[in-house]
């Protein structure tokens, strides 16, 4: 049977049943979407990339859907990944979303079959086009775990909700004969470590010399699990190999003040530059700009007082605000430095290193013996998309496509054209496709849900997209603001102007951008998911 005769046609397809996929499925449920999930369960990275000790980095009330509060939302503790999976399952069952999900269904290829060019952009303003044109625009090849047969589906609109994390590990490159192949011990990535149950993870660490590569949240949690498995005189220390330092915080209080006062209120975000700000707002922001440095130094002073960062050589060279603006701030577990004080966690700063038979070798001629080396080096989000996107859209991951206007190539470098999505959702140069869950903030669930609501209203023709020219201009402003705020701007994080971003989304949907009940609350109370509940 050929592909056309075996084609299953529907209006909307969704790739991924994690947090973003569920949010999109709920908002687009009146279209009976087809959701492809490669694994056998919902949850995304919470299911596939969680350690036994993994917890949310905020209270549960800061991580909930607008219309589905946690049953114990006032509990101040940070929920475990198991609790989060239970919450997501309850959400999916409450809104009857499971019926849309095809489990163990991996998307292996996506083909554009629309009748127009991928983007009619030649320097003149052009319309994006109809989101539901009445005919299939995308064909999707899906393979089930139970069969080698490829089933093709056709959709008028496709939403990619796979996110940037999970699935494909990012592994450093090494010189010839200096990579993992020469090491006589065990090498793995954190994504493989996540597959171990508690007993297997303990046995991997216990009595072993373990080296953890990285110093972000996944590396910190992994090193602590290793230290806890090596208690007593026979226990071996865990070595953390650190290339780039990032600020960590012990909790959400700074010198007795709640952390949200500095970043998560409307008044606090006035000191931070935002895209599309008015002349008055720009002048006020310029006038208050010295406060950014004051706030950053104030927070740094507390962190240096509370945590032994200088003692262990872990004080970053860049300001705290650069990590916050790039969504790289991590919560430090309570007993992490107590394990370091006992010698169970040691640190090795290194820019360049490689493997030898016994372990690791560094550019300063020192060596570290190891039985196990675990990469906590993140994931390759671009390669993840390359797995199923075809030309010419694949070139948006690799760089500027041949039909892209010369000014775009000149003004916006190749390395982050993938981030060129209007409202972090619709790429101006890719027709009838949306990306949800790729933009970062300090509250990713809320960010994904609000963009899902925006996308549903867009598809329902409640409002229109700007011209392609205007969308490119909008996103370029976001990137330019990020570049002036942090050296880590390519992550496409909106944390320092998230309220402004949400304001613009609300205005496009015809909502009031001010969501509080009174002026004082509007200025000084934190914004969260519940503020965007549709009354």
C-alpha cells in the first residue's frame, strides 16, 4: 500500500505529550488533535530526565495550570518529580486529554506538502497565511514501538512540543584517542542515569570514584546522590569537573526579603529593559538602570554570605543577573555543601580535559582517577529537531535558508535563527507550524500554557498575526535586549521581561494586560499562572 492510500488526515497534530503538549491539547481540544508521544506515558522530561531525588525548584503554587490548582497548593515544600507526574496525570484525566494521545508513537519524519513557498518574504511586508487552509500542509511519518511499519498522517497545522531537553545528549568532543573509548571505567550521560532505579543508582556510586561533568542543577543533584551513597570511611569522594560557574541560591529569600520583589512584580521589571517598550518606559528604564547592578550586587552579597562559594572557588565571574536573565539560576540542595565539607564532594575547575585509561587528565597536568564518569552536560535541542525536519526548514536549524532575505542573515546570526518565533511560538518563515515549550522563563509551565491559549485563539481567528516583516522585527528586539542583558542570550529566556511579554500576548487576545484587583497588588505582588485564569 503506498503512502497516499494509507494516509490518515486530520486538522491538527501535536508532537509530544509533556507539559507543553498537554497544555496545547487542552486548548485545541475542540479540533480533536492527534498527539504523538514517543514514550509510553505523559510527562516529558519529568518522566525521562528525572533522578530519584529530582524536585521542582519552586513551591507547587508557582507551577500549576490556570484552571487546575494543586490539591495542596499552600504546601511550601517543593514537590518531587513523582508528585509532578501525578499532578500532570490528574490534569490530563480531568480534561479527558488521554483520548488524544497515541503512546509509543515516534515521529521519524515531517514533510511540507503545502502549495506555497515556505515563506513569501522578500523584504516587502507579507502575510503569514491561513492557519487552517482546508487542505493538508504537513505530512508526518510515525513509527510505533510495536511495529516497523511507518504510518503517515496529514495535518493542516502542526504543533511541536518536544522542547529543547531530553532525548539527545550533548557530549563534549575530544581529540583522537583521548575520548571515552580509551577509558577503562564506565561512561554515561545523565539521561541514562535517569533510567536507573534507586537501588541501581546507589550501586553505581557506592564505593566508586565518580566524576560528574558539569555544574548546573542536574550535575549538582547527581553529585549529591553520589555523596549520599558513599557515606562512612569506605566511601569515595565525587569529583565535579566544572568549566563554567553559575550562581546558585539556597532558597527564595535574600536578606529577609522575598525573592519575587526583585524580579517577579510589575514594579521590579521596570528596571529591566524590555522589547517594544514605549519612549516613556525606555526613559524610565534608563533612569533606573543603575538599580540593576545594585539588585545584582545585593543578591550576590547574600549568596556569598550564605554559601561557601569563595571557599571552594565557586564564585562566578559574571553578575547574578546574567544567570537569572538566561534562566540558569539553580536552587542548591540543603546538604550539598555539608557533604563538600566532609570531603564527599570535591571540585575541579577546568576548561580543557580528556580521558586516559585510569580517568581524566587536565590541561594543568593534573589527573583524577575514576571508575565512573557521568556527563551532566545537557541536551542537543537543535539535533533533536534535525531528527525529523526536512529541507528547507532544516536549514533554519543550521542557519539562514536560501530564500531568507539578505538583511535577516546579516542582522540575526545563524546560531539562533531557531529562536525566531513570534511570541516564542510561531516562526515567521515556517508556515502552519508552531513551537510550544522552547522559550524559557522562571515558570515554564505558565509560559507554555499562556502561549497555548494564545495559539488556540489565533487558530480560532480571534486575531491575526502581524506581517512577516513585523514578526521578524519583534523577535529581533527580544534578542537584542537579551544580548545587552546577559552573555548567555542564545538560550532565549524572557525572565527579566516576562510580565511585559505576557502583557503583549493578553493585548493581542483582547484581554486586559493588568490582571490584579487593585493598583498596589498590580505593582508589588508577584505574577503567576492564576493571574491569567479566564474569568
